[in-house]
C-alpha cells in the first residue's frame, strides 16, 4: 500500500470515528468521503476531500480537482466525470449524487470562494498556472 493510501486510510478512519470530523491540517474544514468506481478497473475507491457547500442549495456541494497543485488532474476526477454519479459520506450520512462539471464564470466564482476560505487553494492555482485550470465539480443529492 502506498503512503498516499495509508494517509487516506487514516483520515477515513478518523472521519468515521468522529461523525465526519477530522483533526490535523483539516481540523474545522468541511470534509467528505467520496465513493467512486475506477473507470478502467471497476474497483470502488473512497477518497477524502474538502468541499464547499452551496449557500443556496443544501443538496449541492463543490469539490476541487486540485491534486495539491500537481500538473495533472487526480484519477477520481476522471472516474466521476466518466460515471456522472457517485456516493458521498457527509457526517454520518451516505447518499448518491450526480456529478456535473462547473465551468466559466460559475467555476471561477466558486473556486475563488474556496481559495478565500482556504488559502492553500490559491497556492494550488499558482502551481498550475499555464498548465491546467483546476476543475470544479458540483455534486448534487440524487
């Protein structure tokens, strides 16, 4: 198992043991566990990530394919966009969601708000400048 998987496993265990809350660098941040299937392997994956709730629609959250500012999108991004659906664990609830990529001015506004709340996301934008635009996905309760 890679160190990335070990790191994710620890966050997943802490999330589930504390009704959706984790400590460390994510203490106080909104965290979700995203269940998705590999588009090639068909295997189920669980990926912890930060999210931004939609202020006007309680059934929608936004996730950011930042990959900590890497030059490529994370695999989960391709899995979600290929499938168009996934499942979320938020707190103690698990439910299905539909997946839609947010583009244009809406994408820019939502990403800017996430970067305002969590400045690390602004750093990811700096790292990817001229390489890629970090995708934003809307996940809506199905």
